C-alpha cells in the first residue's frame, strides 16, 4: 500500500506547472514622458572639395511633461579617440534640435546620439552608424619661415616667422603644447616672430614640434648659419705731424667706405702719456700736446666685441720761441748749417777723440770685466751726439731722437754710439 502512495505522489508532481516571476523592464526615456518624433542624418561637404567631412544630426522630440530640460550628446569614435558635441534642449510639448559632427581625421567615424536629463542620467542611446569622412578642420601644421640674407653675419637683419595652425584640437577642447629647440634664447609660445639678428655667430638647427590631445602631431626644422662679422676697418689721418707744439693738430679716425663706426667703442692709447678712453669720439685734439714723439694707438670694438687696432707716430717739435723755464724742459731745435758753434766745442771733440783712442787701446789689453768699465767712461752723458743738422728732442724716458725731412725718426743707441732707425 505504501508503494502505491509513493507512485501516485510522484505522478502528481509531474503534472504541476512551475510558477515564475516575470519582471517587466522599464524604459527611462518613456518614463520621462518623451517620445522620438523624427531623427535625420545629413552628410555635409563644408569645404566644398567633393568629400563628405561632417554629419549634421536633426532630432525632433515630444514630451508629455509641462516642461523638459535635456542634454543631447553627439559622440564620435575614431582610431581609439572619442570626441563629444553637446547641446541643451529646454521645451514643452514638441521641439527639434540639431548637432554637427566635424570630422577631425581621415577615415571611419562611428557616431552615437545620447539623451540625458538635467541630472546627467542617461535616458536613451541611439547608434547612428559609421561614416567614412575626410577632415573638415585644418589638421596641425607648423612652418618656420626665415627672413634674412643667404649669407648672414652677426648683427644682420634676421627674423623667423612661426606659422602655426590647429583647428581640430581647440574644436574638441584638446589643445596641445608647442615646443621649440635650438635657439640660444628662450622663445615663448605666444611669439609669432623670433628676432635672430642679435644671436651670436654659429650654426643653429631650429626645430618646433606640436601634438594635440587627439594624437595629431606636426613639426618643422630650420637651419641658420650666422658668421662673425669681420673686425672694423679704418685708418688714422694725422694732421700736425712734424709741426711745432701749440700749433693746430688732430688725429681723425676714418672708417673704410661702407662702414659705420658711430656707435662702436673707441679706445685711444697715447705713449708715453697714460691711456685715454674716449667713447664714440673719432677726432683726437693733439694741439695742446708738448713737444716729443708720441705713439698713438686706436682700438675700435664693434657691437659683437670684435676689435681692430691701428696706430701712427706723431712728432711735435719744440716751439720756435720759449720761456726760460720751457727752454730747460724742452731741447732746442737744430738750425743745421746755421747753428752757431764755438771753438770750445772743437777742442772738446779733439780731446774726446784722444780719450777714445786711448780707451780703445786699453780695451784691447784688458779683460772683459774691465771692458765694461771702460765703455762707461767712453760715453759722456752730458754731451750730445752729432745730429747731422736734423732737429732733435729728448723724450721723458731720456731717449734722444732726431727727425728726417721725410718724417722718419732715429734714436741714439748709447751702447753702439750710433743712430738707429725707429
């Protein structure tokens, strides 16, 4: 009996149908009282080159609510990058809106339209399809343009124009960073023109690169060769050489044709006087200089620090009439054959000749140490060698000079008892 009960229970269980709970899915878009009336995609050729480069999406919505605020997002996918265009709709009953997607690269772009409420909750996502588009916006591009001569020297006019464009990065709020290298000085991104006229001499390889947030990059490279400007070229014009002191005298710095030295630094060195530095002054007044022989050097330095030096000798003769004090300080000019002499001088010359003859004889017999002593005895520092009728002058160092008619000068060598050409 028990067995039959178990069999009957088993058979009854087979005829019992299972009971399941079916949960109906809700639609946020419908629950918000919205319905899609119309949706249209239009392909555009914005630059009129025969290639589609933009998609305009037009949507018409109906709402049963008293007032509706929505956010429409047109999302584009291309090459692993995502860009988004948004628009806000505020309406009652029925309204339409349009969004335009500008292609930023060549290739296939997958578009999706998303509609969200004001709190950002997604109500509906509508795939729009895949579109093969050409760029509607200018892709990043850099062009470095040099304005200057083919062969440039330091200080020559030189300018670099940085031509830059990127419409895709700013369009989708994905600007990038510009970077420039190879310049001797810092260049800001905002500088459209770079002044290279002040750059030192050298070979420069200027390179600028840019990349935006969409993965687009561009670069350009420019090579500039700047040579050192040659040193200043000039000469010195001396007016007043071989003239008496207290007469007009000047030394003029004259640049070579085609050169302008007005802003260059000029340094005058007068020997035996101290060095005199006169900036931007090209005329040196020497009329007040005392009698003597002067070595005049002029060093001219340009803006790049390149120097050139030129020099000249200047002889200023003692004045014809001098006071007693001036006579003691300055030597008298020789009058040549008109020089008044006395017999005492002749006697002195004869006596000096005898002494010199005896000294030479003794030098032949004495040791080298004694020869040095005799050399000192042979020269009378109070006497003056024969200038052969030429004007003479003793400078501040005690050196005796004589000047020829052609302007050349000799100095008296005490060691060899002879005149040496300067």
